[in-house]
C-alpha cells in the first residue's frame, strides 16, 4: 500500500488554513485542501503494515490502505469508489471528523500518522468536481415503506441505504431545513451547508421524500407549534402508514449548570446560540439574535461544541473569549506506547482557539453574578474556583476563587440524551442514560421494544461523532431491510 519506503522518505503534510485576520471576517470554510501531488505523497506514506489498525479505528470501517494506494498511483476515480463503498458522506467526515483512524495508524506509533482525513477530503472534493457522485436509484422497487424520523447524519445514511435497496423512504425533520445537527449544530466555517443540499438533491433523485417542518410525537411542555414545526404527526399515524420506522434524532438535551444566577439574562445553552447564526447565514431573519459583539464571553465546556462557540464569538467581534474546562490540562503529547491504537487524551488546539481564546483548565463555576442598575437581572460577572482531582473526587483549591467579567456565558458541557418526547410518544423503552434501548446485534439489531420501530445514531447511543452516526444509520438500514424482506444485501 503506497510506496514501500514512502513513510521513511516523506513527512506528514497538514492541510493549510486561510489567515486568521481574513477568515474571522466571514463564515466561509477556510481549510485549504491538499494539492494533487501533496495527496499522492501522503498516500505514499501508507506503509503496507499488514494489519491496518486504521480500518478498525474508523467507525465506518473505511478501506483506508486501498484508497491511500490508489491516490498514490493517481487512480482517483477508483479511490472514490472504495471510499464511497463504506461512507455515504465523506465530505462531512472529511471536514469535521476528529479522525480516530489517524490515532490508530500504525505509523502513529512512533511517528506522525498518515494524513488519512486530508486524503479523504481530497478524494470526495475531486469526485464532486469530476461528476462522479451520481444518484443511484434502485432498479426494482419492493413496495415497502419506511419512515425515518430525523435528518441528521444517521437519518440521511439510513434513508439513502434503504432507498437504494428499493424501499420507499420518507424523512421527517422538525426544523425548516434538512440536516439536523449537521445543519444547525455545526458552524458554516467548519462545514458549509451546500454540502448537505447537494446530498439531499442526490437522495431525492434516488426516490427519498423529505418532509421538513414536521414534528413527530408531541411538543415539549410549554412549546408552541410555530417554535418547532408547521405540523405534528403522531406515532400512530406513522405506524399505520409505514412498514417500518427508524428513529434517528440527535442528542439535543443539553447538560445544565444549576448554580446561583443561572436564571440571569445572558446565560444560554450553546445550542441556543449556534443555530441562530446558521439561520442568519442561510438568509433568515432572527429576531433578538444572541450575539457576542463587544462582549466578554465565557464558554463553559472544553469540547467541540465549546470550540464552535469560540469561533462564532470571534466572528461576532467579542471583546474577549475564555473557555473553561473542568478537567486538568492534558499533556501536549500522549504516551503512544501506552495508548496506541486507541483514541488518546492529549491537548487539542482547534482552529477556533488559534483565532483568539484564553483557555482555563481545572476550573469550576461557582456563581453567575448580576449587574446593577439598568443591568439588574443580566449577567455581568462569573465567580470561579480552581479545582484539583484527588482520585475520582473533585476538590476546590482553598483561596483560589476569582471573579471574571462576563456579558455572555455559553453552556457547552455536552448532551445527556435525545429529547425524550419522541421516545415517550412511541413508548420506546429507554436505557439508564435516557436513550432508546436497542442492541447492535447482527440479528435483530437496532430494533426497539416497540414492534417495527428501530433506533440509530444519537437516539440510540447518545451524544457521539458524525462518523458514528453514519455507521449506525447504515447498520440500522440493513437491519430494517432484513426485517422487511427476510434478508439483505446491504453492507453492514
């Protein structure tokens, strides 16, 4: 695979970024993909290791050594065919996946991993440019109907696979546009939404029907129909109209921070903040949009969602951005002999951090402090304290309390479960974490406790990666196909 001595001859080459000063002025993608010769060199570094751990490190089990080799040899069309055989949406993962395949790369044991993600990115962008990505409608229709509830990566993957198997698939999405958390949870500067739009058009040509603005189940208490959707469809209606139902909604129940002052104006969940900017970018008018212009912003939570809040705040023109992480700062380099080929805990600096952000580790929030006078009822500061971890117990450091200015606080501490209203409406049994209880067994996998109702992605496994959602959507599609037809030719 690749050039036999390539890993000794060539160094890893990273994708480039547009300059910070330019990219923070807009919401466009700024990653500069590898040139053809650079991608070939990265493909040459794949070392014919014999046991490609990268395949197993990748949740969709991309056949990585094969497409690396094909890129090295200049056979881009077949490289796309190999990539397309395992991943419905490489343009999503090639942009926003954290690349567990690279952590598992054999070369990563004592050197820099092959740039697998950048090669994937280069393959799919070339495939679209060359017109190789074409609709693949089925030759034979089965007459079976499937409803997919949720149009994020799991729902789209399941819908596309089932449509290609010949079933009539309808995708229901409560928001006004297709894409789920891909559409409204990921900033445009990380992934422009035109990538979703052209996949939707491909899937329409394959026979998938999309129904936006439809809430399946019932609204959360206190919500109005206009806040969520134009129409509500009951589970009973879906059960009567469809032969199988796949629940693929995202993990949208955010983890809260119940400290004094939580009710103050200016303290918001990340998913109140991020979708609004995506809507504005799409041309919508958002009344009372949450903005960070000229504000001291504190983002609580050190993960990807927190990083997205940092990047968006910088583009708004925040006066300062600080990101809190409860855990201690991880090492800059992992102990590879100890953790390889598994996903390592190490310091990760995102492109948003590089645009301007103070990062605080081992720090906890004690209180949100209101302003005075005209600012009464609105946050103006945040009281924090340093913490230490003694065993598995967090202990405050005496005398370490501090007060930081804060005009906008964004809670990005992860998501605890999918919104329960859908699961409750269907009567699906939940696991202890509030997700749909369903196994991934080869036989009967992804089936819930309710007849002909399946669950996949965040709805089943909880908050996770886009690449895991695609995997689960594909596997659930095979399970549904087997349920409907008695057997399936879909890959698992």
